[in-house]
C-alpha cells in the first residue's frame, strides 16, 4: 500500500508542474532516486468512536524516471519494507509485522509500479499503478502535488486511500476502518 503511494507521489509531482513552468518540467526530466533520509511515509487508520492508529515506515527505496517528451510515460518504482513499520508502541508494531497484517517474514516487500500519470491541474497529477502486498496485486491511484524543484532535487506531497481488505489485512474491521489514509512527503535526488 505504502509503496504505491510513494511511487504515485513521485511521478505526480513531476507531472503536476504548472503549464507555465515548461522549462522547469524540462529541467525535471531524468532519473531520480528517492532519498529516505529526506522523505516520510505516514499512514492512519480510523477507529469507531475516535482515535485510531497512526504510523510510518522507516525503510523504503524507489526510483522515478520523468519522460520529458511524454510525461504520461514517466515511471515510478517503489518498495516499502513492512518490518520497518513504527507506531511508537512496540506491541502494536509486532502485531502489524505478524502474519495477521503485513506478514513481514513471508512477504518482506510491498511494491508499487506505476502504469500511467494524468495531470489534473497545474500542480497536481493522478498516478495510477499496481500495488503488490502479501502476494496480492491490485490497481491503485494516488494524488501527487509538486512541492519544489531545484538543484537536482524534487519534492512532492502524495496522498491516497487504500482498502486493506484487498490485501488480506482487514483484521479488526469494522472497529478499525478498512481504509488506510496515506500522507507522504517524498524527496528525489537526480541520479
């Protein structure tokens, strides 16, 4: 789930540049590696009666290729390592890593591979692709907004919602929402 969101964000940011910034978009063309040290992948799951669960992933990697001649052909590949999930509560972290949720021992990676990018405004884009988690693959889409582009570094903000039941991670529903909200800040360095 998280992988998809990150991948979408990267491509969307590049594609979301204003039409008046054609030169900047041309400057953005090329390949980028996501910098985990300057990025964050956060998620939240609501709970009946309030509260819920907030967490983040500490380990992930990814690449972005921005196609200057046809932005829609840009590509995002992203991998999240679910053993790096953190909520600030050791017992909950262990449960999330277990076979009840991520099954990190048998499914050590969550992967996202983009299939298309559609510009939705001067600064936003919808990034679509295939998310694979726990051996299940489904199409997912995320909204990405360009944050900054300068000196070989691109930043973007990516949001999206994923149904955890699709991936066999629906333990605790309906008390905990089936919807996982993702909020990511991603920084890519030109490679």
